[in-house]
């Protein structure tokens, strides 16, 4: 058979194979495709839609909690000078405010007339050391503490007539933070072994200073307790101060001889810098307790007041900074120090609530 015959035969075989293959494919599809189509997971044979990319959403920030207005009438800054202005103290007649100011590096004692049309501070002490914590002896003299010697000590300066400065306490201990009694016959002050800066803020874990009372000339010194920032009651019979508890500072009161010690303010937060109202019906103090609902500034110090029997607790300031060291004038105004505007300044206001 020639080549042409073989080619014709091969083509016939290929056609037959093609027919056979086509028939087999048809039988295979009829037999098995129905099974594949009806299989429960037939969708796995399809192309799955692409999983959408994860979208990260952030909730909008909550609106800022408004800070309530201060509970003061005519709250104003009365001293706003370069440097820090600290430790305001009202004269017995309410006409003068003494304080300590840091103009460059050290603290000196000044005073001003809050009722004057323009506040013009008058410098009382001028020394390279720190002079701080003024307290009025009548309306014409001031007691203060000073670091001008090897130890802290209590000094006296006359602001009228012949100005003279006299050292009151001469001891191996560090005496500071004096408060003169209303009758001008006694002075109470703090004392510690280790010398500290006069504007330091004590910590609960620090050993508290002891409290001492002496005659106005420094004689007859007697220990009456332990604590910080003692203040006399207007009748001169009691002394209020703050002292550490287990984890915080609380406010205490006692007789001027140290007897009848009573805790009058107790809270898990720190309550410091207490002072009496002129009529002795209430006290004012600084506290870093959480405050009223809506206060957006936690753990800062604000000014609070309450009756002497513990009723009518009221938050007076709602500052974003610290308000401390309040004193109550016979004019009804409360003076305090605040760093709400950055540096420490002296502020005053009349509380809207009466006790």
C-alpha cells in the first residue's frame, strides 16, 4: 500500500476516535455532572467574591466636659507681676494683704492695699535669702520665716515708723510658718530638724513638723502637736492645721494648748491650708478631692468651704490649675494663691454661699 493509502486510512481512524471521544464525553457529562451540580458545596467550585478590606473606624472624641463657674462673686486677680506671688495673709482690719514674692531668685515679703484703685505692692524685706509666710502682728508689723541663717527661723519686721528686723526664734531646729494670735501675745509655728525650701510642698510620707507656741518675743516655747500651716481662731482659743493620715492629709483642730485634738475634715483626698471665717461659723481650705459632677480637671487643688460642724461642704473654685492657701478677710472676701494662668498669683472673691 502506498503512502497515499496509509494517509487515507489514518484519517479514517482519527475520525472514528474523534467520534468515540465525543460520545464518551457526552456519557461522562450525563453521568457525573448532575452529581457535581447537586453537590452541597458546589459553590466552592465558583470564584468567591473578594473579602472586603477591613475598615478601621474611630469614634469621634466626646465633647469636652464644661468646667463649672467658680462660686465667687467678683473673682479677680489682684496681684499679677513677674515671678511668683504666694502665701497671702490679711491684716486684722482687712485693709492690707501681706504676701511673699519671688522676683528673681529669692522670696521677699511685700504688702498692698486691696481696696486701692491701683495695687502698688510695698516691699518689706530685702535679702538674698528667702523670706516667706508673713503673719500680721496687729496692723503695723509682720512676722515671717527666713532662711538667712544656717537654720530657718522666725523674724519680726515693723512696716511703719522705724523699720527694724528682729529674730524671734534662735534654735538648732528649723522654725517656719508663723501665725500670730489675734491678741498679739502668742505665736504658733512649725519646726523640723531638716532644713527645707520655704515654698516646698510637703508629702504625706514626710515626717510632719512639730507645732510650737511661744510668747510674742520667742520666750516660753511649748510643743503642742504636729502638723502644717497652723492658724488661730478669731477668738484665739483654738488652732486649726492639717496633718498626714495613712495616705493623705486631713484637717484637725485643737485648743491653743494642744488639748482636745479633733479631726474635722476627713477624706481620701488631700485637704490642706485651713483657715477660719471671721465669725468662726465656717472654715475654708484647699482640697484635691474629685469635686462636683462635670468637673473636668481631676486631682488639682481647689478652694472649698464648709461650716465648722461639717455641714454645707461647697466647692468654691473649679480651676484647671491649683488654688491653695485661702484666707478669709473680715470684709467677707477670700484671698488665695493660684497658678491657673501659669505662674502663681494672688486672687480674691466673695463666696456666693453663706454659712
